């Protein structure tokens, strides 16, 4: 990540990154300021950990719910690729409520030296570019899920960690430690293990051409998703340069707006909109269930997206991707509960591997944060 001075223990959080996120006030110090500095530091320190935990919950819960609802949509007779793409971003209006609740009550502690008009122009271009990339990425995922068995699809999606490692190194100067590398390997093999366990019979009668297309599009979607995370991190650091949670929500809202418009255009241009009424009437669990399924799928995707963007902002794109991959082996547990799927030994092992990988990354985060905490407190006490 930009600004890394190499003093950190590596991985998801570095000492300079902690200073940006949880350091004390930049106002001139008085005697009372120095006395209360350690207390203020520890208060903001725990606030930072709370934000990390909250964003992890949003990501895992949202991704799990949206995946289960998406499966329910297809199981009950849904078949529109563009509708599946549309609902992944169409729920963004609900975030305006959150934006109001978390609106900034004071100016940001960081300021930009660029011209305000230029900043608005740059941010607008960033929103448009990322929104269009997100729409294309969602469509590739929809096609991949259509043309591939679930196991193969999940296996290829796990490759996003490898892509993220490359993009994080190139764009974000992300360093790797043994614990981070161990976490990435474990989470990748955890998802891969699920792929080996399910649908091993082949491509379920699909043509070879469609299978290759699905494979290529899913691989491309995984790479694109990782690129999006790294580009968002660069945008936060290089262009936006603000610390408020409203910045995260603005990023999600306006990129989702662009992606929703793009997918809506695709829905009408492809002619799939003409089949939606028939699809709703043929939905096995009824028309109301059809509408509610799409509605809550859209809301769930937005909850997950807030978690993704929030973790990029608070920690890093790699950590966000690790938590996203963590949800892959967790989903089968809920599938057992809601869809009565079989929970065999392979799925149990995959889940345990995912937890091990997450703990490995979390421990690296703890080590780096503890070192940064001691450094920050020592500086404030000696100042």
C-alpha cells in the first residue's frame, strides 16, 4: 500500500496505516492533551477494532444471505441472467438511510491540496469507471454460474485471492508474511476442497463450448473483482483522502448506481425483461415470494458490499478478499439448515480450514496492531 515505510510486521495492517486510522488529534499539544493522549489513543484503538468486526459481520452475513437467496431464486424457477446481475447492485437506495445516520458532523482530519472542482471531477470519473467495471463483473459471474457446476464455479472463484495478491503487490505495495501466506493458502484450498467434493460428474450435459466460456468468464470475473478491490483502495488513499464512514458509503452508493443503470440497460437491450412476467407467475413459491426474494437479495448484496468497501477502507483490499473467501465454506452450513443439503466430512474439513486461515490472518493483524500501538503510545508519552 502506498506510504508503507517497511516498519510493519506486514500483512493486513501496518504501523503507518494505524496512525492514519486511529491516531490522536492533530491539534497542537498542551499539558492536558499530553496527559489524556494515551486514553484517547486506546479509545480510538478499540473503535477501530469495532469497525473491523462490524464490517466483517456485514460482509459474511450479506454474502451468505445473498448467495442462499440467489440459489432459492434459481431453485424456484428464476432464469434471468440480467435480473441476477441487476439485483446485485439495485439495493443501493437503502444505503441512504445509513449515510444519513453516519453523516460527518465535523470536517475530516485530512485535507486535500487539490482544487475542489478537480477533486469532484476525479471522484465522479472514479465512480463511473468502477460502476461500469462492477456491472461487467456481475454479469460475468452470472454467466459463469449459469454455465458451470456449482463446485467448479466456487473453485474458480477462490482464485480471486491469488489475483488479489498480485494486484495488492502491484497497486497497493502490500507486503506478505508467513502468516498471511498461510492464510491465503488455507482459504484457497478450503474453497477448492468443496469443488472437489460436489458435482464431480462433469458439466451436467452442457456443451464443451459453454463450459469453456463459463470457465473463462468466471476466471475473468474473479480477476476483475480483485482488481476492483485494489482500485478502491487506491482511490481512498490517493484521491479521496478522508477518514469518515460516509466516504465508504458514498463509494458504494454511486458505483452501485452506475452499475444498476448499466445492468438495467442490459436487461432491456437483451429482451429478457419480456420474460419476467411469465417467470414471476411460474415461480414455484408464488408471485409474492418472487418479489420478496429479489428484494431481499438486493438488500443482502448491499450489506455485503458495505462490508467489502468498509474493510478496504479500514484495513486493506487483501483482508477484505480473505474475509470474502471465508464465507465460501460457511455457506454450505446454512445450506444444510435451509435446503437440507448433505454435510459430509469434506465440507466439515473445508470449514475448519477456512476458520484456521481466518485465525492465521487475524493473528497477523493482532501482531502488527500491537506493535503499532506500542509505538504510537511511546511517541505520545515522549512528546
